[in-house]
């Protein structure tokens, strides 16, 4: 299979999924789980991509805040170091 075929097979009916920077890590994790995706585009306006948040980004943040469990899930997406586009 070539990359184009893989991406076509994984395409979601609603198109590109985005999340706003002010959403929490818990919101992002829930979205990734519900949509069965491994990353989501972070976008303030829903049109222009500001970055990408992956499962790995979430795991790293949870690991950083493991001693303060309540903090990690309420942490805002915009506070995480995401891959800038």
C-alpha cells in the first residue's frame, strides 16, 4: 500500500479534525479516542493549522505532571509544546 491509499482508507467522513488551543488535555484525549485517531490539528480558527497534537504529546505531559494528577487533565492544549506547522 502506498501512503496515498493508507490516508484515503483512514479518511473521516467529517473531514479534518481540529481542536482549539484552549481545550484541555482530557478533551483532546477523549476526541482522539472517540475518532480513533493518533493526532489532531490544533487551530485557533478551525481553518489555519497552528500545530499538531499527538498521543505522544499527551503522554509526555501526563508524565511531567504525574505527581499532580489533577493538573495534567485540565492543562490547556495551548500550553503543550506542539509540533508547529
